[in-house]
């Protein structure tokens, strides 16, 4: 049954509650749902209903295409001046023994170690420390572009930018322009957490607030540049806090059109100050992807990090609004594994990623950071791995 037919069948369901039927009709007509309807979906809609709606939108936007990219990560440090309660990654300065602080030379050595590999993007995020200042990052971006001009530099979040601009006494507009001139090409979506102060002040109280996060993205978009957005869900927030978060992103996107992708991030409770808080279930994760797809009608893409949610849930998510499952990671990132993600060694080859996408009937397409198509893998068959050799056992009569 195709996505149109599934939605038509749903709308004929005599048992479907009137308010949910109204929302389904809006989706069919390409109309935007309201804040109240967003909350209603979180409170009342079941998984199969949400799957039909989200898959309808995903299919209208992208058909069967599922995107991935080939990138590598550099995490300059895992020491941080902040103390976010959910963070399993940062080792505060007082726990320095467990931390790392890469020098410029060490980070350029990582960049150079990928010289022979077909990666298109370097993704740079980490903790916040005083020595990683504006000059350091500008020199780093410039050095990467000088060494490998075609490698796309996607780096740092408003958490870092707010900190380094304040220290350098430059305003956001000037700071983002200087970063662009130094070689920055796009911004990842991190640091958004939950925007509403009621929650943000409990889990991430010292770093940039929602308004500052949104302002930095706005300044970046004004330069004609693109960025992503995230939401850390499934901890102490209520459903309406999630909708408030989505609403703020939708409003800014109406204004600038600069966001490419929304990435829901599942709260993980390993080895952090919120270990007593239970994690969301897989059903809730899929519901959240679907509602994000329905609510953010002006975002082109919804992404699931397979390394964070695991390969099986990532496959399922492709029927709940997700059209991008990130990249062929090697083990250069520690962010997922340190938080207790399903994948402790998040490595997957292009062949494995393509097989994973094809296994659920989707079409794997390699993209660059800006969603230009690099390779369509629909009709590409990889040679099978060599089978173990067969040894004839002697027959004993
Ligand atoms: S989430 Fe980011 S800003 Fe917060 S403590 Fe961890 S590394 Fe630092």
C-alpha cells in the first residue's frame, strides 16, 4: 500500500477521533498544524497513526530516497567550562586526567590522515575551553581549507560561538562573518537541548540561552549559509516543552529558510548527573520522529543518527518521517558511546550503510553536506564478502 492510499484508508476509519481526523486532513492538504495540535499528537496519537502521516509527508518530499554522507569527526577536547547535567561526555577541568586537549598540529594530523579517503565533510564539535578561542578556530578552519579545499567544514555550535565571541568582544553578526571568511561552511545543530527556560535552566543553565542560540543561527543564515537544528528529548521535559521547541525553530525557519535538517537527539542516561532519569522507549522515539516530521513543515529533512539509536531503530525510523541517517562514521566520535548509545564502536562502511537502507526498501543516496547528490546506490551491487572456505571432512564408515 503506498503512502497516499494509507492516508486515505486512515481517513475512512470510523473509530478515529474527530480531532485526529482533522489533523490527518490538514496533512493531506499540505496545511500546517497548530501548537495545540502538536501537543495533542504527543498526548493522544498512536504509533500507527503517526507513521501514516509522517510517511505521507516524507514520501511527498523525498519518495523512497534515504540520504547519508561520508564524513569524519574531530573533537578538539572533552573538557568543558560548563556543567550540563545530561552530559556524559565532558570531563570537567577538575577531572582532567580523563580528558584530552588536542593541539592544532594534532588536529591537522587527523585531517591529513583522511587524505586518501573519499570523505566530503569534517564535523568539528567538542567541549568549551578558554584556549580554544576565536583565533584558534579561525586558524584551524583556514588551515583545513588550505590543505584540502574541497573538504566541507561543518563546525561548532552557538554554545562555542557565544563563548568565544563574548571573550573576543565581537557581536554575533561580526563573529559569524569572520568565521565564514576563515573557512567555516556550515553549522551543526547541537547545543539546542530544550529551549524553554523552565527546563533549560535545570539541565544546561550556564551556556547560551534559547534566544542566543537562535540569534546566532539567524546571523549565519543572513550570510546565505546553512545549518541544522536538534532537540534533546526524553528526560524531564513535558510534551508541550517539545512543541515549544519545535515552534521556535519553525518560526525562525519561516524567517530565514536557512535550516536544512532537524535531528531529534534521544537523552541517554549513562554516566551523567541525570542517570536516575529513565530513557524513552523505542516507540516514543519513533513517535517523536514522526511528530517532528509533521510539525516542521518548512524543514526539508529529518535525520536520525544511527550510531545513537542503533541500526534497527534507524531502519524503523525511515518509515516514521526520517529521510537521512547520517554518515559512514568510523570511530572518531566518542559523543555517542560515552552517553550509552547502542553503538559502542560506531563504525559502518558505505557497503553496510547501503545494505541497511536497501533492506527496508529505501533508496540509498550519498549526499554532500548541502544535500547535493554524490552517488545514487540504488543499482549498485557490492561484491559479497568472501565466504569461509569449505573443508571436506573425512567420512568414517
Ligand atoms: S553538553 Fe556541551 S557545553 Fe554542556 S558540558 Fe557537555 S560539552 Fe560542555
